[in-house]
């Protein structure tokens, strides 16, 4: 399959996660544990039964471990934000990550940077898209207090998600082989995330192991963990096949459209300003069109 198919499957899975969190009251801090544990349980036997080769390049492990540590924080916010502000406002703000990832990749990839700077048409599209995104952000700030509060809450995650997208791409590029990179990356991440989250929750809140297995947490946790297993596989597969990680995030951010449609069908009330949010999304579409994906 092409990277675009994997990216779209990632978008659908991400939308289901946000819509699930919009409905549940289960603690995001506790669910991050399950977000890592279920993938670990699923992937471990595959790796050893099928003798999956471990990548040999040190950069793969450096990028994977660094990403995992950042995700311990960002996934807590990603799980909590839809509960506090709704899946809709959250999903329409996250595409700002695209801009940061795009700019980040332009900085680290000199060949890609020169191809854009030496093409006036592409440069005009990039500047126009940035302007539209900036206008959408200002509109949300003026007209929608919920979106403004949500933006303040998730702002660090937006920045760190751009960083992890670049690190993810770096890990996949240095993995050597497609499926071994996808599986080993997901496996290492699934071991680090729940372990670190347990320690943080214990020292921060005194959370005991028993609390992770409470009935209301367990049911949602297993479901969230399964969804994250799919999400990681789809995302890593797309990242392995794509030229620029911003492109994967682009299709991933069709999530807002899926969420709006689902909220309309289910009758969920979302009175927040959608125009500003979709202006941000359109600015991302514009940059992809302008740089000729």
C-alpha cells in the first residue's frame, strides 16, 4: 500500500481515539499506561516468534527512545484535551503541527529546502498558506474562548508533536528494513511509555498499580491500547514510505472532518467557531498543493 493509504487509516484511528475520549471520564494519565501496554503485549510475541531483525544503526534507537520519552507527555495531553474541550476544537487546532513539522523538515533537509527556495511558485504558496493559517489562528483567538483555552492547553504538545514527527521519520529512515523498523520502533516505544508513566504518576499523585486495573479504567484502557497499536503501525508505515513527514500529518489531519461528521450524526453539540479551525486546515492543504505532493 502507498503511504497515503496508511496515513488515512491513521486519521480514522486517531478520530476514533478522540471521539472515545470525548465520551469517557477515565483519567488520561492512567490511560497512557494502557496506550503502551496493549501494543507491548501484541508486538512482543511477533518479534521473537518471527525473529524480526533489529536495526543496526544507532540513530534509529536514539530517535526512538527520544520520541518515546516525549510521547509520555504528549499522549497524556492528547487524551485529556478532547475530554476538557471536545474532540472538535482539539482536532482543528492540532494541524498547526503540520506547519512546525514542515518548517522543521525544511531546516534539516538542505536539498528539500533549496528546491522550495529556488521555486518562486512554491514559495508564494508557502507564504500564502502561512498567512491563511495565521488568520485562522487570530480568528479563533478573537471569537472562540473554548478554542483559545484549548490552544493554550495543547500548545506544548503541538510543538513536541512536530519534533516527534521529525524524529519518527528519522528513525524509520535509519531502520534499514521496512517492517523491522515499524515493529521494533513500536515495541521499544510500548515498553518505555507505560514504565515511565507509572513512575511519574506514582511520584506525582501516589497512584498505585491497582488503580490502573479499576473496572472503569480497564475497559476503556484496553480499547484505547488497541487503537494506539493500530495508530502506531499505520503511522510508522506511512512515515517509512513518505518523502516529507508533514505529508503524513496532512492526511492525518482529515480527522477534524471525520469528527465533525460523527458529531453531527450522533447529535453531539459543538458550538465552537469552526471557520477559524478549518482555515488552519485549509492552509495546510494549500502548502501541500503548492509544493506539489
